[in-house]
C-alpha cells in the first residue's frame, strides 16, 4: 500500500501549460488532490486589473481573479489504471463548465489532462499537456 501512495503522489508539483502560458500547482489535501492556477502570463487587462473568472456559472465567483482559482478538484488515484480521475474546470470556455477528467503522466514525464462528458471516449480534445516545472 505504501508503494501505491507514493505513486499517487507523483502528480504533486507545479505544472506549466505552454498553450495557456500558466502554472498549475497540484497538491494533496486529505485523500484528494487539487490543482490551483498559481501563474498566468496574461493575468491582467490593459488597465492593469486582474482578469476575472467571468464565465464561472457561480455569479459570486465571477468577481474572483483567475489566478488562484481551482482548475482541478476531487482528484483520486486509480492504481490499476495508473491514472487519476477528478473534475476539470474550463475557466476560459464560454460557459465555465466543469468536466470529469482523467490525468496521466506520460512516458516523458508530462501531465496529460483529458476532460470529457459522461463516457470518457466523448473527450473534449486529445488533452492538455503540462510540463513539470523544475523549481531548483
């Protein structure tokens, strides 16, 4: 059991999205993992004000800056599949939807996140690939 726990923790760290130009910090709290947007290259508007989560279905959360929102929630590790499953919040979509998601670490050490509706083969796309940020 100790081996599976350390394998599950492989997801912990800071991950960079070259497409969205931002960092997501994945951490563990209790038995679940969460991913928080901690950096976004274009996080302010032309007036220098933080970009807000304007597409959030929760009207109160639309007033919150994008940096600091939780993009990944309720993530759990599935040892047999060697992957994680959780919720992915699409903050830059038109409706700010939340999708079920699978997360896997690729052979080259990147993190692939694939959101889907209902059945996993109805995926949103091939997935978003994040690169691990080396903090040393």
